[in-house]
C-alpha cells in the first residue's frame, strides 16, 4: 500500500501510522460527515463552497465545526502533491466515546482525517456511459454529506452488476440524483436538473454547471424531472467532483437520442475544462 502522508487529528503522518480507535463513532455508527474537494494544478477547486457545505453537514448532525475556513485551507494545502488533478477526502466523525450508545456522548473530540489522491480521468467521460434507473431507497436527509453510505453503495453496486457505471435514482416517479452524482437532462432544449432539497446532495459541480450554462446563454431550469421525461430527454449527464461531467448514452435498455454524447454536453464539458484550469 502506498504510504503517503495523511492528516489525522492535528498531525501529518504516514498513512500506515494513521490509526483510530475501534470505539470511534464513525466506525461503530457511521456518525460523521465528509467532503471530496478536487484540486487542479495545486489549487483547491471551489474551496469556499466545499467548506460551506461541510459547515452545513456538520450543523445538520449537530457537531461543532472544529476549524475556521482559513484553518481548513492551512490543514489541507500541505497534503497536495505534484499531481495536476487530485482530490482531498476529508472526514469528520463525532469521535471516540467510552461506550457504545446511540445518543450523543458528552465531551468527545471529533476525529478529523484528510488525505489526498490523484484523480484519474474517468474512462467513460468522452464516449459516454450506461446508467440504470433504480428506486431511491435512501433516507430523508440526502442533503447531508454523511459517511453513512450503505444505501448508495448497494445502489452503485447494483448498477455495476448490470454493466452500468451509475444508478440514476427516482422517488415517487421523479428523478433525484445518482448514487454518487447529480443528474442533468436536456429536455425540450432546456438544461434541467432537480432542485436542491432533502432528496439530493447540493453538488458543487452541479452549481458550476448551472453558472457556466447561464453565463453562456444555455437555458437552464431547476425543476422536477419525471422518469418518463428522463426517458425522452435528448441528453442525460451525471456530475461529480471526481468524475466531472459524464454523458449518459444508454439508460437501462434504451439509447439516449442517437447513443452518442450530445452537443450541449460537448459545450459544457469544454467550458468546464477551461474554467477549472483558469480558476483563481
Ligand atoms: N460524491 N450526489 C451524491 C450522492 C454524491 O455522493 C456526490 C459526490 C454528488 C456530487 O457532488 P459534488 O459535485 O460536490 O462532488 C451528488 C463524491 C464525489 C463521493 O462520494 O466520492
């Protein structure tokens, strides 16, 4: 195993030396939250927005933010390597409690862990991928970036078992998001994505896409997408920090339009590449 330097509770140390107690509530309960922050050419991408979402996730689980935005930047920056494209994984749990009890323990220190990994360009990005539609059987607080990801894992694995790269989830007949991505569809020429709320994670890539589209006169709409509307869409994309913007060319057994990445995706993909290189 690669022995890179990671951050754990105030210290930088080799990965093999980073140890936490089996009584950590992240391990026992999945009681924690996380962030995935990409960095291009040594600069953390949309750090302010990621830290804002981190703050919101922490406040939803009633855990105090252990650091200010400035302190987070100072903690994370030294983990970056020479890789042109990499991402920070940052996790905060409620910490170690002397006994296993569901209710919050008193006087525990949160466990803070961060590491950096290279981003390898996602294989299906240019040719497009297959996605399958699955019932969204997750909980009612999907806006929290919780480490408790068992439902997402089972959904993604079910997609992989069917030869697909992602599951597109739906609840009561409407699209929510992917197992680990947000969903966009071009419907009647309008770039459409489900609205933020408790059913989806407020994706940072999602926001960048909406901003780039507006700035480049691509009409957008944040509104519900029925499963039928998705099936009729001329383009479908998935968006996330590690895979960027991925065209879906097959949905279940059916091709999306002509089965090739569409013109709106090509435009946004180009804009996104330029934007991430030029970020200040
Ligand atoms: N996941 N929705 C879900 C459920 C996700 O897990 C993710 C990202 C997104 C996209 O958010 P963003 O654009 O901020 O990455 C939406 C990360 C990459 C992960 O769990 O590894």
